[in-house]
């Protein structure tokens, strides 16, 4: 496995999360994990998988504009393989996904990447909209939390913890800048940019724009629903307000976007956000790990099956 800055951040957050708890608090975390109602988690995994199927179907609306329509199952396997590879190297799964349909249906690699970039831009817009709604719905709660924490920190001389949070924030910003720099360098490659632009523009030139948009709403609806029903797995957070659910969802989404599938960062940031709403750090951490482990396990199984099927398909086609 290639060691990257996001991966190192994940290890650091796991290390910090583990050692900030006492032995009794760790036992509490383990008990939450063991006693959770995993029927809700299984249902959440099903909703998440439905979003992946919708993403595979949605992709063809853009690819049709490029003059080809890969089989639905090919798109499903390409997306599954891409998600699995993303767990190792963030954002590398998009290139792998484009390479798969390039090999199977001869879609130009640069144009395929362009369609994926357009897709990600639209997804980012949806995430930003949800972020704004979450912040507006929980604004007072968050402000009051920070006011109380700052007063308490100075009263108890907890400046070290504030500095730690600041360092994590700075590291996160650095990671975002590094990823952005990598993307900008990638786009400077001559010739390739033209194909990427043509693929990107299919979001405006495709014939089934409304169906594409409806699939986008369905995908994000499944993401939010997946997150929402998971709260019923642990009784202690089953009564969370909508504002808390949205804020935690946003934190988890950004953690996944800028790290190796949210490794280490996903449960940590969800726990920190839920602190705003009076959820103990042990309970929030348990909830974050349950969500991350279940979704990551689904991605691994889905991705490995996809890679296996693609390998078998490739070996058959060469005979």
C-alpha cells in the first residue's frame, strides 16, 4: 500500500482517538460496537449500494453523447473497482474507472475522465448545498458549543487540545491544497485536456439532462437516508435532531472525499461534530466506526467482486 499524506493523517487520528480515551471509555466504545442493532446497518448498506447502481446508470447518459453506451453491468463493475482502488490512493479510482470502459468499450480515456470530472463537480455542488442547509439549521448550536468550549478551555488551561484541533485543521487544508495542485498539474498535460473538456461538456450536451439530474438527487437521497437510518443502530443517538444528522453527514462526506475512503478521519470527525449536539465522544466515535466499517466492508466486497469479474471477462475476451 502506498503511504500518502491522507493515509498518515488517518493513522494519526486513529492513534489519537485511541489514546485520548481511558480504559473504561475504550470498553464503552467496544460495548457500543458489540451491542449495536446491525439490521439497521444492513439496510443502510443496501441503500448505499442502490446509490452505486444509480451512479452506474447515470453515467451512460453522458457516455451516449460520446457515441457509445457501455453495458450497465460494465459500468457497475467499473465503479466498484474504482471505489476499491480509491481506498488505497484517493481519487485514483476515477482514472481506473475510465480505463476500464476504455478497454471494454473503447471510450477515449481523456473523454471518459472528463465525464467523471463533470459528475464530481455536480456531486460537489449537491454536497455544498447540503452543507449550507446543515450549517443554517445548526448555526446557534455550533456557535454556543464553541463559546462554551473556549471558555472552558481557558478556565482549565486546555490550550493543548485547542492547538491539536488547530493542527488537524491546518493539515486538512494542506491536504486539500496538495490534491488541488495535483489536479491542476494533471489538467496541464497538453492534448489530454482537450479530450477531458469534451467529456466534461457532455453534462450540457447530453439529451437526458433531467434523468441525469433525477439520478443525482436519488444518489444523494440514498446517501442521506443511509446515514439517517444508521442512527437507529445505537439507542443513544436515535433521537438526534435533523440538524445534527446533516452536520455529521457533511463531516463524514468531506472526510471520505479528502482521505483514503475516510480512514481514521471519518469516525473522528463525526464524533467531533456530534459533540456539538451533546453526544459523548465515546458514543460518537462508536457510531462513526460502525458506519465506516460497514460501508468500507461493502466497498471492499463490491470492489473485489468487480475486479474479479473484470479479470475473468478480460481473460475470456483474449481467448
